[in-house]
C-alpha cells in the first residue's frame, strides 16, 4: 500500500477511534499518528491470528486499523493517567 494510502487510512482510523473512545478528536496530526500506529498494531495482531492485516482501504482494512487505533488510544490514556 502506498504512503498516501496509509495516511488516509490512518486518518480515518484515528478519527473514528478518537470518537469511539473519548468522543473528541486528537487533532489532524494526532489522529493520523494514532491511526497509523493503530493500523500497524492491528495489522500485525490480525496477521498473527491468521486473519489478515490492514492491506488496503476497504472495510476489512479499516476495521483492523480502527481496532488497533482503539487499543493504542486506550493505552495512551492509561499511561497519561498514571504519569
């Protein structure tokens, strides 16, 4: 997948995950970083399970990326609360 596609998928996944977890966005840059990290985490996790990762901008790839972004966002909030 091209770099631009990862950015678009990351933006969408980060935005959706931000709205699900804390009902407010993290800004464009934060949403992109969160989404790309979530796409990588979700893609790696789903690949380990044998389901397949976030390889394209389709529903499956978006769901994998959003689930990873939700985990990244929850971990971020937990670490921020502890520190």
